[in-house]
């Protein structure tokens, strides 16, 4: 037994994960098992208390979020501000993944059954409720990229049919349509969207002007990699009025602010749950609206029967990571997604306010909440190469940020989540100031 395994078992009270304990801990299954009571030794004065009830924050100030911050096990002295690339799961989520793999190791058949039960009875229904969908409309995937490909491949398109995408799509949102173009003779058109854009109406008008009688599908981000917020509801309504299938890339949206899929009106929605949702790496979903199944078919079912199509990729799925989404849901439900949106907007506003005082700064994030997401901020700093700045900031200040050298920008991207603090914002702005000097 490794030292880590020994510690894990000791923190679990040295008891085996029996099937009764595994399933009988409530709706969350493994997420509520006693392994979640372990508090990884980080050397902090305030170690995470993963087994205690989460106090819903009252307000957006740092003090109100101290209990939430204590749930994470980031190395002391390190500031993580690159959540848009990969989220940082709370300790309870990390422990749930470990508990799932231990269950498979102790009793493989029971473990497989019990993890599957957690996914079927808690994870899928919980995600559906959280995102305003029906359980049968959600298909669990490894990430948004896989979901985007499944959605694109499922659309019935003929040679000469056109698909419209925007200039700000992530490669994972663009490549599935390039695949359709190469394999099936589909034409992929790109509409240019300025970065930043002026308003929701500007985006809607640009997309509408780019539609042609041959357009059969449109695909666009809910939130772009640079943090620009698209008018999803308006674009989906426009597509529906014209009989066009709408595909939304929600990788940078879910978990940052409320998302109601039925309200958005899209035909498909692809999401990664390991970014803003703070789930385990390798988790996501594809949403296919119930009455769009005749237009977005399964990429895997042998029979072309929309009524009974099985969208799930075949084979063994990563049960422990998917079951650990129960712990993710527990955390996000307790915190409250509206509170997450308010907190991330507060931190981003603090960051933007301080950045504005730096000489040579150009803020690129949208000027209003209607055009910018709460948590991601992009900007250019005169005389500073964004690619070079990322490792320099990590080396000098132990702060992890990202670059945004696309859309014609030499920009830096800082993505703040609920666990960040105003002191960390002071620190990153001070470090950037030394770089620019």
C-alpha cells in the first residue's frame, strides 16, 4: 500500500467501502461517503473541511467566501487564475474520484454497479435540473470537444448545404464542420465578429446578414475563449424561424452563470464540466433538444431511428470521474450559481478597475455585462508579449494566467473564479506592472 493510499484509508476510518455505505449515503452516493471527510494536508491553518455543510455565501466580498476558499487544496502561496483553461476541483470532488476508483478496486462488480447507479439517479438528473433540461436530453461525454463533434456529425447535411460559424470559434468548434466539409461536401462559411463587439444587436445582425438560402446549421460559442458573451437566445430564435439547426459551444459558460437550456432554445449544447463547473477532468455533456432528435441523429446508433436513438458513445465509460460529478453538484448547488456569477463578476470588475490604471493597457473585454462573461478578462499591455508573460508571471509571482493571441490580439487572459481573492488581484496587477516597466 502506498503512503497516499494508507492516509486515504486512515482518514476513512480504516473501513472498507461496502456497497451499503457506498450507495446508502444519500442521493449523492459516493459523493457523500466518509472519504470526503479527508482533509488533505496542505500545511494551512485553515485546512479544507469537506465533510462539513457548505455555508452559502452572503455577499461578494472575500470574507463571505472564506469557507468556500477553504474547500480547495491549492498549494499555499500559489494563485490560480487560469480557470478558463482547466478548473480547479474542490477537495471533495478530488476525494470522490479517488473513492470511486477504490470502490472498483475493492469489489469491481459491485463498484461498477454502484457507480452506475450514482450516475443514473443523481448525476444525470442533477445536471438536467441544474441546466434546465430533461434527463433524457443529456448525454455524458469526456468534454465539450467530443460533444461538439457528436452534434456536428449527427446533422443531416447534403453536398452543397452550408454551415455558418463565427470567426471567434474555438478549434474544437470549427474542426467538426471542417470534417463534414472534407467528407460530405458541406460548405463552411465564417462570419466575422469583432473583438470586442459593440452590442448583442451587432452580433445578431452580422449573423443574419451572413445567412443564405443554403444555410442548414449555425454554430457559435455561448462565451468565446476571450470571454465575449454571445446573444444565444436571439441567435437560436433566428435559426428556428428559418428552419436552421443551432449548435452552441458552452464550454466557457456552464458553471459561471445560470444556464437554462430550454430557455435558450438551442438544438444542441456542448459543455465541459471541468472548467467553471469545477468537475473532474474528462467530464462534459451533449444536450440534444427532445424535438430536435429527428434533425440531430446519433453518431453511434446502427438504426436511423430518432425516437430511440442512443447518443452515448459505446464502450466502457470513466465511471469514477462521472460519479464524482455528484460531489460537484453538491458543491455548486450549495454555493448557488447566481452567487457564483455575482462573485466572479465582482472579482473581474476589481481586476478591470486596477488594470485601467496601468500605462499602455487596452482592455478588450466587453464594456457591459450583456457582452462580457463574469469571470474572464482579456487585455493587451503595450510592450509585453502575451506568450512570454505567462511563464514570467508564474516564475516571479507563482500566479497562473493565460495568453490570448488570437482574433488579432496579443492579449493576456485572466480568469477568476470564486476561490480567488482581491489580494491575489493586487498581486497579479503588481506583477504585470513590473513586466511593463
